[in-house]
C-alpha cells in the first residue's frame, strides 16, 4: 500500500492515529519487540538443539567432579583468603580515590564544566573497561600475581564508585545545603557538614556492594594470571582435575554467601539504612 | 541594620520579575513581618538578604557592609551574622539534634577541625545552652527524624541562635505546623529575639500572626512592596492591595478587623 502524503493528509493522520496513538499501539509495540528479539537471537547463534545435545557431556563432566577432592583444601582456602584480601584492598583503595574526585564530578558542587566533564570521562573510562581487561593490562605491566589483580579492581571500582558517589551527591537536598550555607560556613564546611551526612549511608552501601562484587570479580581475575582462587580454578580445569574444580567452586560459593551475610549485617546494624520518608 | 536599595531579581526561564525595585531599611531590634500571597516575592526577598539567591541588580548592606558586590569569602563572613530559619526546617534528618545545632557554630571553626568533626567545648556549651532555651535539652542525642514538626523547628531555632546572630531571617517558619504549634514556635522565636535584641525578619501567611508578632508590617504583591507601616495602620484597602479580592481574605485569617 502506497500512501501519498500530499494527496490525503487526513488519511495519513488517520493512520498515525491508528498505529502510533490508537488501539493498534500495543500491537505495534509487540511486533517491534518480536522483530528485535528475533534479530538478537539470530546474532547470538542461539540453538536449543545444541544445548540439548550437549547434555550428556555436561552430565559426564558433573559426574567426574564427584566426590570433591579435598587433598589440596588447605592451599585452596589460602587462595580464597587471598582473593578476599584482594577484594578488600581493591574496594577500599578504589573508594578512597573515587571519594574526593566524586565531588568534582557532581553538578551541584562543581560549576566548572571542563573539570566536571573531565572527571566524569575518567570515571566512565575506568568503569567501561572490564576488570578482566584491566587485569590483562596490569599483568603485562607488573607481572603475574595478586598485585595486578588489586590494581585491576581498583581501576574499575574507582570509575564505578566515582560515578555512583557523584550521582548520590547530586541527590542531596539543596534546601538543607542552603541551611548550612546560611550559617556562614565555607565551601568545605558545607560539603562536610551539609552534603556528606546526607549521602553517607548511600556511599557506605555502594562500597559494601562493590566489596561483594569485587570478590566475585577477583575469582575470575585468576584466569588472566592476576592472582586469587581463579588461578587455581583454571589450573585444575586445564589438568582435568574435575574433583578439585568442584572443591574450588564450593569454596567460592561459600565465600560469596559469607560476604553477602556480612554486608547485610553491616547494612542493618552499622549503617542503619532507613527507608526514605 | 539591613539596607536594601533598588533590589530586583528575575529567575531563569521566567518572564516576570520576582522582585521589582525594592528599597527597604530595617532598623536594629525591629520585628518585621512580610506578608503576601504565594509568589509575591517574600521568600525571594529573604533569600537575597543573605545572598542565598544572587540578586540581578541592586544593593544590600548588612550593618553597613555590602553583601552583594563582594567576594564569596566576605559574603560568608556577613552571612555568619545572619541566621536563617526555613519552612521545611532543613535539618540533617538522620543526624542527632545536638549535631544539627552544632552546625550553627561552623563560622567559629577552622576547616580542618570541621573535617575532623572536632567542635570545641565552648561550641558544645553554647549548643546545649540553646537547646535548653528551646526546651529540648532532653532530646540532644535523639535523631532529628524521630522528632515532631514543632520540635524540629525548635532545633532549627537553636541552630540559628548558636550562630550568635544579630539578625534572624525566618522564611515562613510555621507554615508546616499545626495552629497550636504555630503559636508556640512564634512566641518562642519572638521572645528570644526580644530578649537578645536580635532583629527579626519573618515572612508569614496569616494576618493575625503578622499583627501579633510584627512591630512593622511589609505587604508584598507581584514583587513590589505595597504596604510598609505599623500593624495598626493596616487598612482594609491595604489588605485588598496585598491579597486581592475581599472574599479570599478568610484564607489569610482576617479576624480582628
């Protein structure tokens, strides 16, 4: 069907009403979603038959994992602790760097557009590069081991926390800030007494979240040789020691659960996050 | 005390001026009440006085010092002499009462001590004394979020007093309180200012309140001053000038005429 716009504007308007605004709007959106999804699936080479065909291999893989081999348990546990240490150092270091910078990237504090956009760009770059990629970069810079892993976590977390911190600062109530300004306080005093108390719970919340996140990230950093329990995992996998692989996986799941519990406890009892009024 | 000359202000993206050519002289110890309907410019005028809002044109002198055409550092210094009380209290809700009152002491503190959170013994003494003055010494360690509206505004008054101000600007200080608390809070504020000789400039919605607490009333409409005089001189015609139609008067409490 060909529609000549100039011939019949009423007809075009009618069509527009029907499909864009009217009763067929939902249908049109539905068709659009199906098209996009079909396109995405075809690109992802999604194949349920391959998945089903692969089941026996998976079953075989899992079968050969049992029973878990605990002869190297001590070593794995030490590596798990190393992973936790990496996560703690990486998160806190990232938070410490992000903290002062985030004030420079908050619109309600930094009125200089150049600095504001500059710092934002740094954050976005740091955050945009995945921990694994940072790991590859730092391994080639300082060699194998947990140190490049820590650097990788720090780099990514600085970007991520910087972004979230500065957005939290922008949500601070401007009226409360005005009240502190009205006491005759200087800029730094306004930030420490007027803005920071408002955003402190959010900040702590983000840091805790990234501690959890970094433990998970640190486990995979071993895959590129940047320390942690992931290094043991990749070694055991390459040597087909499937029973050790299971032991390591169990340790990893337990550690993540433990850290989740820990940060939930902190959130509840130390930060005391209150529901907003 | 406060001298305003040809003050005009216009907000961004607005076509009408919020303040038009305001000139005003407030003497020491006066209790000035600004009345007017919403959008008449009361709040803008108050916030220009301590330069929370940067006025477009005009001059403002606080005790002879120009607060508009000066460096930010100087403005901070002048602001220290002027306390402000807000309609929404503007306290840090999750912090304690005493912590909020101590914020009134910031002008006496160095930046480094502020960052370390180390207020002096004198700061604590003044803060506690002022909490006692507003009747909240028992609540010093409570979180502000657990207080009632009336208590919150009294905390804000204690914060304002801890600044040891010469002037208090109160921007609709009781508009968020119920009628009984309105009177309590205004009585307290007025009494303290009278005792200490603090110049008080308040914006209020209700005529009754304005006449009760003002030694001088300023009526505003569309960004200009339409009345300036003693409460007894306020005529029915003036009220029409300020609030408009007679039938809307009950909104502002026209009792007592």
